[in-house]
């Protein structure tokens, strides 16, 4: 558990665990509600999030930013996660690991208090500890300058994508 200094209430950054699933789901909901400017009515979302969490947990590390104390309780204000991708070894070369940063979000009320940088610092420390060959992310236009200031650079145009739903149906 790391406490990060800054103005306002003390922020704690820690690896999320089973107890945090509903807090992470709440942050995911808040992310969309902040983007759309309106509440999202989806009563089954938390259950769907929990199911996704269980599938992803073996390969994904989540960090949670919180404010509060043991005495008053903690409130989740942000999160980030990293998916670990292990490359297949080949004759003459062993596989390596890379990380993909995803789903970074901080409540707007805390975005200018150093919380995004503290969450990213936790993910970068994890990448160093796990000896990732590289750390990737797909930033939004608004977040790209933040990641560039942290040392991320353009990865080129070697990435291709296909949407399988656009493929013609296979012959019967």
C-alpha cells in the first residue's frame, strides 16, 4: 500500500483484491456517466463486471486509488489495470512479457490532485518488477499528452485490427 502526497485528503494507492470488485465496478460506471453526463440505468452491470473480473484476474493486475482512513472508511476515486501478455517462446529465443495498460480512470474531482500520476507510477513499478519488455496503451486524444510526459512514445503503425463481425458468413 503506497500513500501519495498531494493537496487535499490523503490518497492511498494499492493493488485491488476480491473485496474491491464493487468499488471497481462503481468507478467503471462513473467513468461512463462522467463521459455522457447522465446516469446509466443498467441494474445487471455490477454482476456482469464481477463475472468479467473473475475471468480477467489471472492475467490482470488492478490498482485502486482511495481517500479516507481506517476509522472513517475508504472511498474509491480511481483505478488502473495492466494485462500481462506472455509471448510464446521459439527455438533459440525465450518468450518475454509485455503489459497493456487499460481502463485508467480517476473521478474528475480528483484528476488534478496527482492521482492519475500516482496510479500510473504503480503500474510502471509493476512493469519494472515483472521485467516487461515493453508497456503498451491506447490513449484517448485527451490522455495522450499525460502519457507522453510519463515517457510513452508512439509505437508506429504496425498494429492491424479486424472486426470479426464484418466477415461474411461461412458457407453452409
